[in-house]
């Protein structure tokens, strides 16, 4: 029997292996658990907008990715049904951003997650809230191996 933290870690490893966008942006999984995920991303020069600040869409992407790993941690395929973000402070080139996603509520078909994005100094950069929707299926099969999810 796989415990919930081990299951969350196996799911995250499987998702990350297929998550081309997260890897291309240099995201790393710091830790995952039951309804929880913590990811990091260093702000690179190619992530800056016209004001030499980290593009808000990339901060959203980091938060959304942490949300995805948290809501899928139960090995039930879940997608974002809604999400919003409040930008509180700018992020600059070289900043190490951390997105911590925590499950606030989980029902039969949906869940609610908050994501706190901070920089290396602990300055809060953004607050994100996402609502997940479960669909049929699991990320991993009963033996802990990746399911086939060919959606063609």
C-alpha cells in the first residue's frame, strides 16, 4: 500500500516528466505531499517584460503549475476549472520564485487551492486561487505506473 505522500511524489514525478512547459521554464519540484506542492523557478532574462520585470503570465504559470501538482496529488486526474491571481510585488531577473500550493477544500468533483508565490527574501509576489475539476481516470495505475492518457 502506498502512503499519501509517496503517492503524491510518484504522481509529481510522472507529471513532471511529461510537463514540457515547466521544464522549459526551469521549474523544479521542491516538495509535494497530500494536497500540497512547492515549486521553484529562477527568473531569467528571457522572462522579462518591457519594464524589465518578470512577465506576470510566467508568475501565473508557476503558480498554476504548483496548483496542478497539488490537485493531482491524490492520483485523480484534475484540471483547472477556474483560477485568479493578485500580483503584489514585482519579480526581477535573478529572483528565485517559490510557489507553495495548499489544498483548502476538496469535494467529490472539485477542489479549492491557494498558492502563495514568494521570492528568495520571502517577499510575497502574488496570491493565486484555483478551483480544480476532477475527470475520470488516474495519473498512475494501481501498481503505481503511469497510465496512458492518449487524448487524440
